[in-house]
C-alpha cells in the first residue's frame, strides 16, 4: 500500500524498545516532524528518562502529561461502578487506559496541527483496535500509522538490528524476558517465558505485590466509604481518586492481593496469556459489591449483573466511546445513586474478603423482617400461598407429562 503524505505525526510513546524504534522509523520513512507523547497514568519512575530519550531518538517535541486523576476519576471509577470484569478474572487495567491515551493524543494532534497519529500496537493484539476506535471518534478523517502492520521488521532480531544500526539503546535483557505495561490500576506481563501456558510465572516478575506466602501473618482490616458508587475515603480519610487507588495498591500489595494468571480471548480471535497485578482494584471491586449488597434493589442488581459481561467486552474490545457503552453507563450510574455506605474488608495472604457493610442513609436491610427471632411484621404462613403460586406451572407440567405417559 502506498505511503500517504503526512506533515506531522503525534506518536504514543512509552520509551520502550518498540516505540523508540517506531520513532526513528517514522523519521526515516516519512521525513516529517514527529511529536512524542507519553501519558503519566501512574508508571512511577519509568517516565523519568522518557523526555531525554525521545529527543535523543529524533523527536521534534515531547509531551509528558499527568493524567492520573482523570484516569481514575473518569475511566477507572465509571468502569468499577459497573463491576466490570472480563472472562471472570481480568479487571481491564490495560483496556481502560487506552481510550484516555488516545483522547489526549488526539487533543495534542489538534494543538500541534498534526495530520497523523501513530501507535506501537501490533497487528495481533487488542490495543490497535482500542487506540484507533478512539482516534476515529475524535477525528474521523485522521491518518493513523501502525508500523507493526506495514514495516518489514517482523522479528525481535530484526528490531534489535534496526536499533543497533540507528543507535537506539535496547532495554530488554535476558534477565527479564517478558514485556510489561503499568498504570495506577495494574501492571500486566506477557510474552517471552509466559508464552508457555503451563509454566508458572516466576516470583521475581511481580512488581506491585508481595508473594502471599511472604505476606504478613496478621490480617489487616480496611474500611472503604462509597458515595454514589464511587470510593471517597479509606479508614475515614478522604482522598482524591488517584490518591485513593494508589493507597489501596500499597495496602493490597503488602498482603499479596490481586494476582491473576489468565489465558484470555483477544478480540482478534486468538488466545493469549496475561499475568496481572491489580491490588487496589481487587479491593475496590470487593468493597463496592459489599455496599451494593445492602443498598441496591434485588431486581435492579440482577439486571445490572446480567449486563456486566457485555459491558466488560465493550471495554476490552475498545468501544469506550461507543453509544452502546454510554447508554449502559447511564443506566449503571442511575443504579448507583443509592450505593452509599461503608464496606469493611479483610486482607490476608492474597485474599480480600468482605467482613462487614453498612449504610446510614440507603440500607435496604431491615432486621425486623430478616430476623430468625420472633417478629410481628412477617406472617410466615403467607409463604405457603407464595410457594403454591410459583409451583403452579411446574405442577401443571408434571400433570401433563403424567397424562402423556399414562401414569
């Protein structure tokens, strides 16, 4: 396919091997200005060398934007109001970061009057879809460059040779033969030695969590307060969204909470292995469901729960800005207006377990009705008619079967 003429490109740049090579490749192949953009989503000191490295590799300008509060407030928390989880295990830490990165990338493209954007996602993965669906949402006419789908650097050795030829430092070593992606919600690992689905992930790989075997022998109790479905305080201390998630990451990490080893189904059709650490997110989901248990109407909860797999698919596949996700979000947020209260969870040796929940304003639990002791508000004889009416169709079915068999 012929290469389209472009004047300026905004590249989603991490500073890793792939995007460093892509930066140089874009300069060499397109001969135009390239703006490198990195989103600070909570990677920590990983971002420290990014600016200098981007300039040294040929970037004409570099943006490093702190998006941590926006990430947690406008992306993570809405997703957690839905209790979203993909294939029963994955809390979507990578998936939910991509639409925000693309959103800011497109804002920079507008500021810089760039006519193209580029990313480092491969043609086999989910991220190419997530990035590009979001980019087209913000500018249907934007040119998107995905080098992995067009260049001839089709092997790890070819990448290393290109890096060596162009003076690009190679950060990947045999000591850590896997790739990782980190933000405030999680860190993911894939590739390398993890491509054997039967091999246990090595303990030295984990970054955010202690081994459960080496976690404290004493459990820790944590109280999390929710307002309209969003966490607002931990152990009575009010915190901003990013501060709260970072704090729970630390607490969960100390107790080995949130490790997941998953063989997941990618959107493009193949299975791949991902290993994840999501300590704070694991605690939040458990606590959120605990407050819902005492504040949410049964039928509302059951309808919402039936939609969780569909909502999670939308996030995983990259349809964050799609009308169907926005419609579902509006319904979910309506259900969260009464989710106000406090959950008490117990952290111990890799497990997070609810041990209590309360709501001073929206509790639907009434001890007078639920008690096993004597009461004056519930007539137990009413249950007989309730059961007989619910059994009517089953009784008729059995009678009809008996008629057919002559019994």
